[in-house]
């Protein structure tokens, strides 16, 4: 069971909202709450290894065994592949996205 699922739908650059989503997941996780991140729509760009605060927070979250998922269809529609993403981001199909959402006690979209 996933406690809090932070769904990131916005790009990392020029969208403070995506930063808030990653920060919320990270703060929840470090407070011993089960939290995961799902990157969909333009949020998939947050999974790239670009310089910046979002990437550093995401790397920290992952390094502490935080779960990050990326929706394959949205990633591929934007010309990205799994090898473009940070290590340990799990690329998932539509069926798995539905499972992740239904397994979550609560979701917040950023």
C-alpha cells in the first residue's frame, strides 16, 4: 500500500508546482510516511538528469529508496526513452499506473 502518491504533471522549468510535488513527497518520506512519485504528462521531464533543484531532490528521494514511476506512453510521446531517465525510475504501463493509483491511500496532483 502506498500512503501518499504525488502525481507530477508539469515540467520542471518554469513550473514551481512540480517542485512542490517533489518536495511534498520528499518531506512526507523523510517524516516516515510512505510516499511515492508518479511522473505523467509533461511531468516526465522531471525524470531527466538536468541541472537544478528538482533533479537534486529527486536524486535524494531515490537514493533513500523512494519510489518514482514514469508513465511509458507519456514519456514516449515526448520523444524520451527509459535510458534518458535517472537511474531507478521505474517505467510503467497504463495498467500499472491504475494499480499504483488504486493502491494509494491518497493522491495529490502537482
